[in-house]
């Protein structure tokens, strides 16, 4: 029985072509596309936000967890905090 090829998403197809024709091949257009595509992913990985683990707890039956977000400080509050530190 023959295997069916999966249809690649557009972004996967562009990454694949950029790698094959630009990095491994000699096409300057695809090389530029590869730099943009892989550079963007690389920068996102380095400078992207990382989730912060605040803690873990084991819950027993009947216990509840309440999660609340703290509002970020306003620009004025950030300035005042900076002045206090200096």
C-alpha cells in the first residue's frame, strides 16, 4: 500500500525550500528568505518571554486553587520606583 504524502503548511514549505535552495543551494533569493525566516525564530527564542513558575502544590479532594493576575504598574509608578532606587 502506498503512503500518502502529507500536505505541508505554507510556512513549513517556505522553511524547507529556504533550507534546500538557499542554505544548501546557491539561490541568493532563497538564502535571504532563509535568513529572515530562521533569524526571526532564533531571535524569538532568545528574546521571547519565558513563563515564570510561581510554585506547585498538591491538592486533595475538596481543595480549590484561585489564580489572579496582578495589574502591571503604570508608567508613573515605574518612574517613581526608579527614582526611589536611585
